[in-house]
């Protein structure tokens, strides 16, 4: 579910950047679009790290004994 939320934020920011070409004062709107892309990217990376942690779980072995 959180992967979908991150994807929505990221795609929303990309669509906003695409639509900026049709608006005035685009230099002010780039900040908002960049924030959406940043939020989405952060959510996606945290979700991916959590998924990797769940896959590893307790199956860790140290060969440095």
C-alpha cells in the first residue's frame, strides 16, 4: 500500500512538471513539483528497504567467527 502512495506522489510530481509548460510563473511551481517527487522517492526507498529487511528476516549468518 505504501508503495502505491509513493508512486502516486512521484507520478503526480512528474505530471505537474509536464503541465508547468502551459502555465505562467513556472519557476514558482517547480518547487512544489520537486517536493512531490522528493516525498514519493523517499516513501519508495523506505518501503523498498523495509521489504528487503522482511525478506532477510532472521536468516543471517556470520562467517567471521
